[in-house]
């Protein structure tokens, strides 16, 4: 947890053509991996996850990194 700076939880996206699951966006202090995206399964509540993460890190607004958005649009 020491190498992480902040987190943001993106709710499930039902607006786009492909339904995107909820995900956790983490900002890292590391140079080669500054952004980490973790998709959440439907069984995990975002409220529960927010409660746990807010105990160890600050919440800062983030958007999904461009390469991840492109990969999702292409179906990866």
C-alpha cells in the first residue's frame, strides 16, 4: 500500500455499447506503472470496496487511462 497514492471507484457503465463492469482505479508512485485498473465482479459491492479503501488511502477523482478505454472499445 505504500507505493500507492490514491484511488477512485468507477461505477458500472451501462451507457456504452458494451457494458463495462465497475472498476477500481489506483494511482501508483511507481514510474513504470503509474495507473492500475482493477475490474470488479458483480458480487463485490462498490460501497463496501470504497469503505475498505478509504481506510488506507485518499480518494481522488480519476478517469480510466486512454489505453484501457481503447482496449475496451476494441473488445479486449
